[in-house]
C-alpha cells in the first residue's frame, strides 16, 4: 500500500514538473508571436511564417523521436494558430475556433492541465493585441473558460486510456514470457525423463551382464 502511494506521488511530481516546463516553453512561444505581431514590419509576413512553421513541423516529424516531437508539434501548432488568427482579425477572425481546437490538441499531446494555463495566456494575448471596439466580439473570449474544463477532461480520459492500454500490453507480454517459461520447463522435464529412461536401460543392461 505504501509502495503504491509513493509511486503515485512520484508520478504526480513528474507530471507537475513536466507541466511547468511545457507551460514555460509555450509562454515563450506565445511571447515571440506577440512581439512579432506588434511589429508592423514583421506582422506583414505572419502568414508566410505560418507556412514555414508548418513545413518545419513536417520535417521534424521525420527527424525527431515521438516523445520529442509531441512538444515540437504543440509549440509549432500554438504559434501557427496565433499567427493565423491574429493576422485574420484576432477575436473577429473566422478562424478563431482554431484556438479551441488547440486546447484539445495540447491536452492530448502534453499534460491535461496544459489547457488551463494556455487558456489564461490566450485570453491575455488577445486582450493585449486586439484594438476592436466591437464588444460583442469579446464574447468569443468567454468560450475559453467554458472549453478549458472539457479539454482537461478529454486529456485525462486519453491518459487513463493510454495507461490501461499499456497495462494490457504488459499483461500480454508477461503471459507470453510465462508461456515460454512453461514450454522450456516442459522441454527440461522431457529431457530429464529421457535421461532417466536411458539410465534405467543402462542399469538393466549392467544387471543382465552381471547375471551372465
């Protein structure tokens, strides 16, 4: 019982540490996009930068290991979505829904708590960046607090499903190993029985020779 508790505590600490690290990386990526959009010269090339980021994503998919690629994919996706939406109207953009899809994507790629952090940062990002006087457009931002719990819940379900799948796979491996051990033991028993039979035959032959 104590071992299970300590193991769960260690896993929780690792997940929290990863969540903090990944949150800081995403914060840095969002800050870069914010200053890019604030610069009138650079913001002119936002869509081109989005294309470069997507190309980088495709190339890195073939170069990086799956675990490393998840972080790269999350970071590039965040930057690309912010570039596209902020370049096409910000909160008024017809592509603003990509932000909500991003919450779900990152909850599956990274940790379930990431959408909680990301949602707050995106709110600040669009509030600082937008100069729209249409207050009805700001209603779009109210969707972040509503979508965040769903994204967290989805990420938690995904992790539970992955852990269950891993347990089933481990059980299958253990069963295969156990079956192999049983087969090896059967072979050893069969070989031992053959040796015993040969030994008995030798003893019988020796007794016959002695009797003669």
